[in-house]
C-alpha cells in the first residue's frame, strides 16, 4: 500500500514527492505532470491515462480560458453531450 500527498499554499510553489528518508513510491511520476499545469503536461496525462491525443490547440485555448465551443470540448471527451457541456460551463464559471 502506498499513499501520496500534494499540497500548495496560496501564492506559494506546488510541491510533490516523498518525505525525506523514504524511497520513491512513484507519486512524483504520477503527480508532477499534473502539477506542472501546462497544456503539454495535460496532453501527456490524457495520452497516458485516457488513451486520447487531444488537439494541442484546443488544450492551449482551454488553459488560456478562451471561449470554447462544444465541438472543441468533444475533442477531449467525444461522449460529451450539449446539455452536460452547458452545465459544466455554467457550474465552473468558464468564460463563454
């Protein structure tokens, strides 16, 4: 059994890894790309974990909070319905 933690403070750096004096449990491999917070890192996660190759233009547009159309969002989730898309946009406060 393994456990991992990820934490950050407002305005502070994000940290990931194992506590001192312990061997690596692999959490750095799992979390580092997620914490990097870049379109490239997200694309790598999507490819490795979800077996999709999202359009880098769409991923960059989302990271830049550009308005996104349903067709673009479906590049990340082909099963996304219009109702779910609109609900998620509304709930998240993502710009239209």
